[in-house]
C-alpha cells in the first residue's frame, strides 16, 4: 500500500461515528486528469447511514477541485451495494473482466466524468 501511494497524490478519508472509526476511502492520482478510487469500506455496524455515499461525494468534489476530470474505480459483481451506489451516482461501466468459474467474481471497471453538469 505504501509503495503504491508513494509516487502519487492521494486522498485518505476516515468516517467517524461517535468517535469510532466507521469507514474509510482511499484513492490516488493515476494520470494528470484521472483519479483512481482504490479502496474503501464501511464496517457492518455502521452501514445504511450514508457514510459511503458521503465519502464518495467528498472524494469527487476534492478530485474536481484538484483539477482531475475523471474518477475511475473497480468493483466486483458480488458487491451489490457498492455497484448500486456507483451507478446511482452516474458512474458508467467501461469494461468487465470475466471469471468464467464464478460470475459473482466478475470485476467491473467504472468511471465518472467530473466535468459533467449536474442536472
């Protein structure tokens, strides 16, 4: 993890609930215009509070303010909540790495343009 982040601008977010770490989001610059949303999660006891969505929205605003025009992310088919959140936030699927033995392990590549106007 340290090696991957060493040569890149990065953003690390922590979500707290009543002083307890409840979730995190980590991303880094891939190219001049692309920010990669790499890792994130919310502990089970704190899900359904909107923490993941809040961190995603913060990451998007931050990346746009830093001059990035695109956010990319990867997820797997079996992370339904993550996939639903991304699609509902205007992320679009750009590629799929298929796992013929287990479709739930298909890796989905998604992206969102940060230059689009919000309707």
